[in-house]
C-alpha cells in the first residue's frame, strides 16, 4: 500500500518523504503520517500536521512511545486502571484503603465524560479539570491525597507500559503546602473560668485536684 518512492505510476496517496524513514505525506491533504513495523505488525499514526518540522518531531515521539508501550495493553481504560490500583494496594492499612476508596468513588462519580476512556487518551488538562472541580471544598492535605492517588494511578500505567509518560507530570498543581491548624486558645480570663468551673463541681471528690492539674497545665504552657 505504501511506496518508497513517488512516481507517476504510484496508486498510493501516501508519498514517502526522502531520507526520513517512516515519514509519509498524503498527496491530497498534505498531512503527514508515520508508519513502522513492530513485531511483525504494521503500526500507523496520523501526525495531524502539514508542517514538515512538526511532523518530524511528532514522528520521533511516536516511534519512541511505540517501544515503551505494550501493544496488548495500550487500550486499557481508566476503569481497568482503577481496578489495577485497588489490587496493587490491597495490602495497605484499612484506613488507607478507606481513603483510597472514597477518592475513587468521587472519581467515578465526577469524572468528565466516560470512565471507560482509554488511558492513552487522558491529557493533563483532564486531571487539572477534575482536581479543580473539588479544589474549593478540600483542605490542602486532602487535596494532596487526591493528587497523590492520581500520581500513583498513572505511575502504575507507566510501569505496566500502558502509556509511555504519565499525564500527571504536567498538571498545574500537583501539591499544596498543608495549612496551619486552627487552634481555639482561650484568653486568661476564659481559662480561669474553666478552672473555677471544674473546681466548683459538687458531685465529684476530685474536683479540686482536677482543677489544680488543669491550672498547672495552662500556667506551664502545656496546652
């Protein structure tokens, strides 16, 4: 179907670009395409450009990814990747698994589009959009848990050769500095009122000792 040279007799609309293996140009649209045989199978890819330099760069990236991706797994969906994640983390503590399950449930409910999207088609902007959807209601530490799950999720995809590069690497906000905890600290008068309230309890024999101990903690600055 594809010829190494373009001649008047050629019936293929694809013209091989001279001195650049695997690069072809469509004779009518002018778009460039990449073709490569891998493990006995012909792989092809539209480079989605009519610009020669852009086509060359995209062809190099595509061929590099061909070597990095397992062709049997490249059509894995986000749903399937989540199943892999759960299986890989089943040895974690009950608390960690509960947190992961909660985030995954949110992902399934609020992911824009279908959860059966193929992992290779997920872009950094998709992850930015999902995180932004929940960002306002999340504390920074919780946001970091959401982002951390995405990082682990797509790390699995790279290690299993589903994709060549994680889209998480290019998201806008991958981590937030944890916020300082807000502590309600009573004034001196409020603190002594608490102590006096404890000391005035009539139905316990330990009211005085308890009040003295609380007063000592406060005066000593032990919280």
